[in-house]
């Protein structure tokens, strides 16, 4: 079995030398398949949709349609793992908001490319593992009542399917954060921010996916952009204008959506 599963990579840069530079560096890596080398934004949109690459190196400055416009057209949630390539690092903040895992500032050296590539590979793997897990759970749930010897899944077994640890990319390493340590989770564009005491960890995951995978006996979504761990809740406070905040034991206050207040009160035993 190869050390690395095949990683399908698309290169988008309007400069032929830029495309060749990235391609030459990728050819030194194990388990990489270059599925396309594109020179303009409109063709990049079509290639991303038709080829479904695992990783895209996407130039920011391109005539007609920029790399940022490509990402906006595809949509942050649907973009593959993306490394933006730019001559101006002022684009970096916008790039990360659009779900880039890293960005390369031209001219970049081999070491900086390797750092960005390895980080992107790790994240692509984590996303693939998450998707495989979701598909497996779906199959198990669909076939759980079929065939001889089928039986009803117990509540204890169902609970075992909930997330117990969440992988995060931290300084070149993948760490696993126990969900029991998470105080709350906030949406941050296409990312989610796990807050553990005074530490924060960004992961590329939709809030709805997290809500579906976390144990509802332990976590509750209080707002479209916030999930809290129930045993961290200290009080429910009435705010001006008929709004409510949930106050955690550490003093943090998080707004509660009106549509979710009743459910929260039930969960808190009010």
C-alpha cells in the first residue's frame, strides 16, 4: 500500500511558468496526480466542478476572473482544499475567509511550498476521513433493520456514534481535542472555532455538520453561529429588547436566537 493515498491536484495560474513551477514541485511528492493545469478563472470554475480535485493551487491575480472570484463562484462550502498563490499578501485575509488552508506569496521557495503542500494534504485527508465516516454511518443507519438477526440499535450504541474527539491542525501537527474539553463553538466563515478554556482552534467544518455529530445530551445549538456545552452553562439572562443571552461559567455571554430559546430552556430543565 502506498505511503500516501493519491491526491488529485488542480493547478490554476494564468502564467505558464507559474503553472510549471508548481507542477515541477508536485512531481517530487509521493501519491500526487495532477488532474489539470488551467490558465484562466472561467475554465478553473468548470474544471473544479467537473474534475472534483482534492486540492487546488489557485492564483489570485488573473485577468477576467480572479482566484477570489473563482472561489466565490464555487462557494466556500463546495471549494476543495485550496492554497492561494498571490504576489500580494494583502489578499491573504480574504483568501482565508474563502476557505483557503494556506497561501503562497510569489516568489516562494521550495521549503515554503513544501510547508503549504503538507498542510493542505493533512487537511484534505481529514476532510476525506470525515466524509467517509459520514457515509459509513449513513449506510449503517440505512441497513440497521435489514437482514437476518437485525435488531434495534440501543441508545447506548447510538451514543457511541457521536464525536468524542475532533482533529485540528496545529503548527504542522494534527491534534485531537476531546469534545468534553470544549466550552463552546463559534462559526467563523467557512470554519468553526472550538473554544477550550483560553485556547481557540479553527477547523474547516460547517456548524450543521458539527451539530449533527455532537451528542445532543451534551451540546445544544443556541444560535446559527454558536453551539455550547450544556454543563458549561451558568445562567440564562434576559437582554434588552426581549433578547436572551446564555452566560457560561467562565463569564462568556452568547446570544440566544429567539427560535432556539424554548429548546434551550427545556434542555436546562426550566
